[in-house]
């Protein structure tokens, strides 16, 4: 088995997580060094960064992990994960409810495939833009 693909994927996951996790660490250090004078601003930074890291981890778990291989997730779940993943970036998600409904299932591995396509699509727009997902029943 060629491990190069796994290495590249894990590098990408780490790259996407280092920024929000580093911001949490910086916020904690700022509070430690400055005391309560900047605590409010640092807490805002920590909370925002922790939410970002959590959303990315949830997306990665479903897109790249075993959790996305089953058929127990709905297209609505995939839409929520994709929207949360792209929320603070340059790429806007347009995902219509027309065609396949929010409660419809994508079949075994379908959510994983769909989220991977969202990740590739977003990566294909380095300067930002609109990523449109259109599904049919």
C-alpha cells in the first residue's frame, strides 16, 4: 500500500487544525502574562478558535474516518457539517434543499464521498468563491 496519500491527508488535517489550536494556546498565554486586563478579549479568541477546531474535527471525522462509511447519516447532517466547515473561510456554500431532501440518506459511504467532494471543491477555490452542491433524488 502506498502511504504517500495517507501522509498527505494527515498533513492536511494537521495544517487545518494547527491554526485554531495555536490561537487557543496564544489566548491562554495572553491571559497568563497580562492577567485579567485582557482576559475578555482573550476569551473571545479562545472560544472562537475552539469552535473552529471542533467543527473541523467533526468534518474530518465524517469525511475521512470510519464514521462516514455507514448509511446512518442524512444529507441534512452532511449539509450542516459542510456549512460549519466552510463557515469562517473564503468559500461560501450554496446547498439547495431541492432534489434530495434533508432527511434522505446517501447510502453506505455516500456522506463520506459527498464531504470529500466538498473539501476538494473548497480547496479548488484558493481565493474564495461559491461552492454549489446540487443533489437529485
